[in-house]
């Protein structure tokens, strides 16, 4: 089955008044919606002058209510080695920018999420150019 790629959050620009804003995107179909078994997802977050927090949320419910959403664990591609020599992947549940960020980064996550959305919180400046989802 071919992969799907879609923009799950279009350009959002902060009012520029330093007030804290919150934006929650619409729900989009994840891998679980299509019954795929690999659960592989990638998001690309494109920011300009951004200060705030980006969280990718998933739901396993077919018709989710606000209580059915949770932060998904994003792989950062970083690894550490513990004192026993075991290599551990670094994972995060949100992307926090306390200093101005202008970048485009991709994150991978795995899960048979029926729905996926993006949440922007603690947002005090800048622009979210887009958030794309591929699965």
C-alpha cells in the first residue's frame, strides 16, 4: 500500500504580542486507520522565529473525544550508551523551543494510531510554517 503524505497544520503566525497562545490542529488519519501493521510515521516540522512547544498527539479511538488524545514518543535519531554498554535511543514526547528557532526537522514514531494531530502550546512568538505527516 503506498504511503500517505499530508499537511496536518498549515501556516500559523503568532500575534506578536508575547502572549501565550495555543493551537490544536485537526485530526488526520494515521497508520492504524488503514489497518497497516508497521505503524511507521514521520512528521516534518517547519518553524520560523518560533518560541514554544510542539507536541504530536495520537489516538487509538475511532471517534476520539478530547480525553482520547496523548503525546506520542518521537525518535530524535540520537543515541546514548549507558554504563553497561547498552545503546539507548533518545526519545521525546514534545519539541520544546525556549529560544528562537528557525529550522525544519523530521521525527519518526511508531504506533498503530488511528488519528494523529499536532498541538502547539506555550507559544509566545514566531511562525509554524507547516507540519507534514507521512505514513
